[in-house]
């Protein structure tokens, strides 16, 4: 698996060249939001140890959906890893457990 740097992710375009200006403005705001989400998730995993997406969400201001969207990105960057274990979600289902790399 290829590891990506944070810089490589941040430089990836979030809007296409022909998209309307509103899409480009939203993409710029999203870049800032993504960085904040990454930092929150990493901080929680470093402080509390391995957690599932709902455990991370419960310790941050993020929803489970927001956390889920960032987990694969952080994994691809080599900043977090799967533990191979599962934990119980707030819905009573098994979910993957993540840890800081």
C-alpha cells in the first residue's frame, strides 16, 4: 500500500476546474475542516488509545459519519492503523478499532 503524506492529500483538488465558483469556495473551506478533523482524531487516539469511530466521535465534536470519512485518509497517510479488533458501536454493532500509528 502506498503511503501518502499530509502534503499530498492537502494538494489534491477538491473541485474540478469547470465547477462553479461556489464549489471552489466550498473546497477551500473543506481543506481547513479536514485538517481540523484529522488533528482531533489523532489527538483522541493518542490520549485514549484504540477506539472505534463512535468512541472517537463521543470524545470529539465530530459525528460518526465525519469520523468515518477521515479514518481511511489518516490510514492511507500512515498516521493511524487498524488493531484487528472490533468494538461495539453505539448502535450495538461491531465496528473496527483504530489506533495511532
